[in-house]
């Protein structure tokens, strides 16, 4: 089932990205007086830019927050852990637009402020879920692992991380999906990606331009979601 | 020489003393039951032996070497450890669960396979179980796997913390009987924590009774009978201890007192069929139920024996000797 869903999303995506020219031509016949759009970058280039802007910060966030979550679990005390958990919850409620706006004065216009904002946005929820997931491993299991003579790192890699992974993946899922859509906001601070046609379309009241940017974002987010859905369905 | 000797062990949590000068020697190949009310320090004591808990003072010597000399993890890999929660790893199948300690010890995979096969042969599990995951096992099966996992590296010493505590009574009895059979073959040095007096009576070579972090008494189950008048011993073991003690003795193993055998049944006494695993307690229960002076115990071979109360007394005395 999940494979059918994924295949459907991917084929829709490919059809849209490479077939959009025809839709545009058709639309121009119905609405002849479309505003002249300066943007001439091909759609697949925008898609590629978008993927880089959304994925690189999310994966970097995964690496950094998983590593720091593990360190916190092994060496940290309860207070530090609960601090990380509440920080994570606060971070999730913080609007990404605000982070993007705030990082412009530091990094200037372009891709960087956007990627930094998405990175910050993703770090906290993944960190929180890593810490939560690791501390939710049942006591009987960690007790048995310790009693059989595993050291801290053997416990972490052989027992705790595999068991905490579903919780961590839930954090990653949220961060990834939000970042794929939030990356469109980068266009307002000069970043590339699918935000460009959306912003341009809104400025010129051109619905087709907005759709051109939105549909691939939507399909990418759905695809990312289906990747995780497969996991959790298998486990249950 | 004692396998484990514990001397003047102290451990306190804040102002609360969990172990208050505890000393005990456990002989090689002995199944020692640690029993006492909740919070008497029995689990703490067990965890001091494999250093899951750091004791404040005193000493524990394991096979001639103080446990404080070992690196913690290496010490634990050499001691079987079994807990009430079992703590099987849900992401590993039964085989992998059993193989955990051998893999930590870097055994070659063939040796692990051989070992798992041997363990399986002495347990009540079949080879089909090896590919199952813990969530596919019943409570009793999970406990069996827990015990096998603790036995995996063939450690001379086993620490068991209420291993059958979470299983329903019927299954618990089966598990206890299986474990006892296994122990008779393997002859491990076992320290077994429980608060269940019947379990202690059934399994123990010796019972160590604890109260408030101290050793109150340590003796063979039959030996404790004589000390029931000493305050706490009687309070904890219960006045009906002598009756419970009868369940320790299987009729089959005793060899019945010969003088009362009568092949010809006289017809008046109530008949009881002899079953495998039947104990003196079952026999006494039958006698009480019969409300007569005797019952007729019939063996599968068709022989009949007339058993009176004095025969039970005689069997009991024979068993204790």
C-alpha cells in the first residue's frame, strides 16, 4: 500500500515539474494578459534549490541534535535533560518567519539566513525527541542491559538508540515536513527555491505562478510524510 | 571454599540503612534463597554482588577475588543476571537476546549457536521460538528466555531477582519445577531473591532470611522449622510453615515407607492416584479430605499402598535426614 502511495506521489511530482510548460501554454490562451514574469529559471532547477535549502539544514540538525541528545543522555543530569525537552517545545512554537527575519541582519540576504533559520527550527524538536526517546526506554530493559555487562556506549548503540528511534523519527518527520514548506519563505530574503514563483505570483496576482511553486512543495511534503508512515505502519 | 563470601556489608540511602552489617557465605553449586519483607535490602544485596549498587563498606569476595578488583562490566559479564521485568530487548529476536552476553564476550558465532542449542535442549522451549520477537512470547516463555539469556555464557554464578514474580501462579509453578530440574543438572551457584515462602521452600538448598538489612537466619528449609518460635522467623515464615514445608518433598523421590504396602486393596479407604510431581503436602491433603485414618495410594502399575498419618511423619523424617 505504502509503495503505491509513494509511487503515485512521485509520478504526480514528475508530471507536474516537467509538464508544467503545457499547462502554462494552455492557461495563456484562456488568460491572455498575464503579467510579464521576470523569473525564467526552469522549474526543476527551482525544485533542486528548494530541496537543498530544506534538506541540508534538516539533516545537519538531525546529526547535531542526535549526537548532542546522546551525549546529554549519557553524561547529562535530569535538569539538563528537562531543559532540553522544554527548549524543544518552545522552539516548535516559534514561527520560522521570525527566525528568518532575525537571521538576515547577521547573515545578509540569500540562501544562508534561510538555511540557518530552518536548521535552528529543526534542531530543537529533534533534540527533544532524542532525549525523550532515550529516557523512555523501559527501566527493566536498561537494567537488564547493564546487569549483563554492557558499558554505557554499548547500551546506547545496541539497546537505547534502536528503541528510541521511532520517537526520534517522529521529531524528524515534523521538522522535515515543516522545513520543506517553510523553505518557501526564504524567497522573501533572497533565497532560491520554490518560494520564488510563489512570492512573484502573489505580487502579480498570478494564480498559476503560485500553483507552480505550491504543488511541488505539497508533493514533496507528502512524499516525506509517506517515508515515515511506512516505518510506523510496519512497527505497529 | 565459599563461592561468594559477603562480609560486614553496609549500604545506606541517605539516612536509611539498606544493608546493616550483612555477612553470608554462599557455597559453590548451592541455590541460596534470599527472603524477607519488601525493603529489607535483599535486592540491594544482590545488586551489590554484581556492583549494580556500590556498597559503602564491607567486602564481597567472588571465587577468591574481591568484586571491587574487577572492572564493573567484566564482572557482570561473568555473572548471570535475571530480573522480574525480564527486560528482553524488543528489537532482537529470541536467539539474539540469548546471544547478547556471548557476543559481548566475543565468542565465535558457531560456539554461540552450539550453546543456544544446548540451552534450548534443557529448557521447555523449542527451536521455533528462536526466530520470535519478545512481543510474540507469552509471559512464561519470556521468563524462560530471560533465564536462558542469563545462562548463555555458562557463568558459574547466577543472581536472580524475583525472576518468576510476574508470572501467574500456575505458570510460576511450572517454571519453578523446570528451573529446579535445570539447576540439578547445571549446579550453578545461585543467589535467588524472593518474598514468596512457598517458592523458597521449593527451590532452596538454604534459605537466608533478612530483616532491615540484617541476616536473621540462614538454614536449610527443614532446619528453619525448629526456629519458628524466634519472633521474626515465625512471623515471616508463618505458623503453617511446617505444612508448607511438606510441599518440598516429592513422594516419588522419597521411596515410600515399606511396611504399609498392601497390594490387595481392602476397599474401605479413599483412593488417591499417584501423579508425577505429587508431594507430601498433596498426600496429607488427601488424608484430610478422606476424613479417615488412611488413604489408599495407587501407583500407575496398579499397586496400592495404605498410608496413614504416621507414615507421612515417617516419610517426613526420612526426607529431612
